[in-house]
């Protein structure tokens, strides 16, 4: 039986806590990739990570920021099950609408940054004889990137705008998600089966399935307890776990790098449950969180082209990139976040509206199609 729609409690539709978590996950990836400035070809030269700007404060992001990707996958699973678990099974959202919503959200900026990086890398290769960071920039990889299929098969080398690899994998999960809800079952047992299959596969694609469907379980739990008398107690218990688990691991001296994926599989769904506790905030705070969430995708896809542009600029000036400078770090972060904010308002959102109006205007019967749901 389909899960009930989300409770209309104040703040739940906006999922404000998730917006903040998405933003922090984006920052973690951004800082994980900050050492790109030290790269010659595909390896860092002379990099001392402990000397990176603000390292004493930001070292978890510098050292473990790559796991921001799996948090993204988990958040995606939560949001998709939250919004679609009752709409896909009964046909309220059909396959075409679902596809167009995904296409309009992901593809315009992907295409723009792919073409931008392809042009900038050609200039960089002409200057240096090798590409900046990502080396597999041939026609085959370009065509795979063009259809967002760059990482569907076993790895053959990261190419062009490298961070898109995680989105490419997630596209496969979207298809499985729709088919599973529409044609198989809405039971959480399907989530468990997908998680176990993903773990057994031992692949990056399987890992995405694992975290996406774990996020889905968190959404199912949140929806199922929406009106339960024990919900406040459960939220307190979950919040205690969110605070207590990292504290216990830190006090015990556990090597997080070796166990991060397994720990996050347990921890992140609980964190998502806590982050979706209904919030009512002042209007300005809500707007700020909403803006932070909106700019995550553009920040994710823009940070590497910005790094490449900076590398080209310093090469043309004959100067090394001063990536150890605190002022340089502030400038890079400020530029990236500002560009992401403007890109969402001036490019992403208009492109979404244009594509959805063109492709979802009428259904087969000639009636106006339902307005598409907003997406992360």
C-alpha cells in the first residue's frame, strides 16, 4: 500500500534542515577538491595538507570531504521517496513527467559546464602538454558525458567536468526508483533488497543504490510516524544519536577514514530523520536556507571550471597559484558561491521553466499536464 503524503505541518514541505545539510555536503566536496590547485596533470606536487588554509578548523572537510557525495545520494533518496512515494504508484506522476523533471533539473547546467571545460582544457593542454587534473578528455568520454552516461560502466578515467560522475551514476538509480515504485512495490522491503544488492555488487553504482535507498527508508520512517504519539520521543532519541555517535567515535580514537562508508550508512539516515523535524523559522532565515539549498548543484558543477580558469590565469601570468594563502582561499570560496547563487537564478531556474513548459504543457489527451513538483 502506498505511503501517505507528507504531513502538512509547518515547515515540513520545505525540509529546511535538509537544505542546510545539502549545503554543508557541497562545501565538503568543494574543500575536498581544493587541493586541485596543487596538481600537475593528475597528481598533487608539494602538497602538505596540514598547511592548507584554515586546516585546524576545516580538517574534517579536507580529509573526509569525499563522503559528501554519499550524503548527497542519501538526501536524494529521502527527497524522492518523500515527494513521489504516493504519486508514482497511482499514476499521478507518469514516466514522461518524471523524466522531464529530472532532465530539466540536471541537464542544462551539465551541458553548459561540459562544453566550458572542454574548451578550457584544450587551452590548458596547449599550454602545458597535459590536462588539468582530469586526463581522459577524448571523444569517447565526451560522448558518454553528453548523455550523462560517463560512469555507468567500469571506470575508464575521470573526464572533463569530473564531479559529474556522481550525478551520472544517480541517473541510473532514478530509473530504477521509478520502475520499482510503479511496477514492483512500495514496500520498504524493496529498499532493503536494493541496499543488500548494492552492497553485494561492490561497485560505485551499487554504492549509490545503497545510500539512495537508505535515504528512502528514512523518508518512509518520517512519514509513517508523522501522526504517532511517540514521534517527539523518537526525535529526541534520534537527535541524541546524531550527537552521541560522533562524540563516542572521537573519544574512542576510531579511525574514521577506514570505516567512513559503513558508519555513514548507519548515521546518515538517522541524521536525515533529525534534519526533517518540522521547523518554523523567521522568513529571512527560511529564505537563506532555501537559497543555500538551491545553489548546491550549481556549486557542485561550477567549482572545477572555476579552478581550471584560475589555473589558466596564473599560468598566463607566469605565477604559481597561491593556494596556501588564506586570502586566496576566501576569494575562491566567495567566487564559487557567488557564481553558484547567480547561476541558479539566471540560468538553472529559467532553463527548468523553459523545458518544463515546452515538454509538459499538454498530455496525450490534450489537457494541461499537472504542474511538476519542485526538486532538489
